[in-house]
C-alpha cells in the first residue's frame, strides 16, 4: 500500500497539464484499506450518492509457468435518507465500459430494515439485466437466469460477504456532502420531475462483494484488467460503469425486496442524472502478497478521498484512443457520420457550385463533393439499418431517415439528367429546379433528423442546442449566399444562344462557367489542360457578357 506522503510527492512531480487528465485525489489525513476509490456525493442535490472501492489480489500463489487469476474485492456504500424517499430506487456499479457482459452489483432496499438487497446481474445487450449465479451473504446459492450470449462467468465466481445498513446519525450527526440542499437536477426522460431529497443522509448500505477469478469474465478480459493489475495492461486503466434510479417504489409496483426484482430503467441523462463511467488504475488497485482484504468504511464521509487512483475519464492518451476505438457504439458512429454528411459535406457542395476561384470547374467540384456526401450518407444509413436489424421503421427518426435516403437517390438522378439536358438545350427545365429544391429539402431533413437522433439517444441538452445553433448559422449563411446570387443574376442579360451569361455568382474575367453545365470536351479534359483555352461556346458566352456590359455603359452615358 502506498503511503499518503509518497503519493503526494509523486503527484507534485507531474506537470500541471497532466493533473486534470488523471484527476486522482490523494488524501492527506486518511487512506482506507481500499487501494482505489471513486465517490459521488450527490444526495443534497438529488443526485447519485455512492462510494466504490476496489482492491485486487492473486487468487492463488503464483508458481513458475503457471497462469494465476485475480480476485476483485469490491466495496460499495450507498447513502440514503430515513424518510419514505430513502427506500426508492437502486444504485449499481459494474465492470467494463457498457452493460453488455458487465458484472453488475445492484443495491436497493428499505434503510434500517433488515439487510440491503444485493443483486448481482449481467446482460447480453442494453436490456433488462438478469441475475447471475452467485453466493449470498449467508452462503446460500442464488441461481442465475442469464443465458446465451448474456451469460457471464466461464469459471469466475461471485460471492457477497457483507450487506448491512449502518446508521450514520450515531456519533456522526448526519453529516452532508456535495452542495446546497436547495440544488435541483434537470432531466429529460419520462420519469417524475426531479425532487430535492426529503431528508438528510441517515443510513448507508455497506456492501462487500468478492469476484473470484474475475479476469475470466469477458468484460474484464477485454480490457486487460488482470494484466493491468501487474503492469501489463494498456495504460493501467480499466473502465467501470455506474447507474442510478431514484424513482422506483418496489412495494407500490407490487414487487418485493428480492434479488430478482424487476428494475425500472435508469434516467437517460449521463453524469449525475442517471449513469456514467469511471476509470480505475488497476496497477494501483493490485495488492501483492495479501490473501484477505479488510475494508474500512470512513471514506464515504471524506470529500478529499472521492478520487483515489480513479478518474472520470480514461487515464492517459493511450487509454483515450483505446476507449474511442473499442467502445464507441454503432449508434454513435451512425450519428457522427450523418452529422458530417448533412452539416458539413452537403452544404459544402452547395458552396462549390457558386465559387469561381480555386482549381477546377464549379460543376466538377460540385458533383465530386456531392458524390462523397451521398456516399457518406448512404453509409450512415446502412449503419442505421444494422442498428434496427433491418426491421420496418417504427420511430419518426427512422421513417424520416428512410425518406431521406430515397430522396438522395432521386436527387442524384435528377442532377445527372439536368446536366445532360442542359448541355444539349442550353437552358434549365423542371428537372433542374426539381434537383435544386429536392436537394435543399433533403439537406434540411437530414439536419432535422440529426437532431431527432440526438434526442432519441438521450444526449445532453447542451450538445443538442450546439448542433441546432450550428445548423441555424449554416442555413442563414447559405440563405444569404443564394439571395446574393439571385440578385447578381438579375443584373445580367442572358445570351442569345440560350447559354447563361453568368452563373449564380460573379466569375472571373472570362465571363464564368455555365451553371450546372460542361461541354463534352471539358468532361474529358483535365482542369490543367483547360487553362488558357476558350471553346466556341465560351467565346459566345463572353461575347454575350461584353454586349450586356456595352448596353449598360451606353445607358449611363445617355443619362449623363
């Protein structure tokens, strides 16, 4: 066990920019026997309130050429009030970064009455977790109900060694931590409106769980928890999850205080609102040569001990990169891909057709960018289809997404047809305007669907408003661009041969390119070969522009 003095000296040697990344807090007056701790003191604000401690030991004495496993000694303290609200809800912590495959320890019950309920569960996906086989505090075996892909434990064993309510008012005066009692929490789900706790902290459910050979569980294996404990893991940090519900009334819902009670979902908002992640420095959690770990229970009352060998984010750049690559769900990838397409690439394509500067013809730049944007959007739609297992759409987000994909296909065909017709007849048709307006509708619908997707996935209000503001600014900018282009176009007289004398924006001195049009020779010739050359059509267009300029100058001379 490292001493407080050694830890303080070590942290003082770190560069200041690294300290927020690690965000480890070393206590100066007391270090409990848990090597690592993570605490949230949210009760006075109506938020999650618990303390988690972890120590890792060898399951058996290491021998040469022998693989030995690790035991995880988990301590959990959940603080509750003595009023009716104290019996509501549940609190859980689990191994790994997501629910799937996690070994979750869930605590609930009526404060001060009997023992708190300790339910060890897992699940194969983001569904209702089921009880796994484990031993209770009295040595009784609790039969598991998790089967198939959700089954955890190919040899690992879990046993509860302690579960009791402790009255914090005896000799401690019901001390409060975490902020002003008048604070309120804001949530965006269907549960009851957030409320201020109806009483001070009175009890703590204190639970000890030993996960024997815990490295056999998939959620620990995948993150190298055992290897990290001996210095061989990636960055030494392993992600854990926590979740919280303060609304469920087990007795009113017709349930009982049983380990297999049906649980209501946690709140949708991340952070103290309902769920979150934290990282444990597994190398620090490892206790070499210790067969039994005895835990002290003073850490939940000490603010300075709320982060000991733990962090709210991955510890180190390598852990961040590993987390993003391995944990980002398909839903997040789907959202990012669609956001890039509809907030970035499609608006860029609209700008490209109206820019005269830069390499290449505007039409070429336009269709190339739009082709990439369409490919990105279709790829994102394929990910969305996989997420829904290719079932019929059920939500507005899914229906709108399907309509947008169809609209993209139709809009692309209209764009190709417009180009072919314009090269032939040198004027726009209804197909041209259909391509333009359908494109605008698709981009607007795509942006709206990005926002709907964020709402559906329970993103924070701040993130959603940021996307809305960015989209509104883009729409305002493009609207001004189109208005200015239309105003400029009205000042130009079209050529007698039917070609457009000027594109939507003022071009260079050569008179500009046809809007949405290239002749066949230009399609087959590189941009570099076109420099310094003027085709017959360009000559006619230039003549038309010069004629229009002469008429305008003559009118000014007459007025003078």
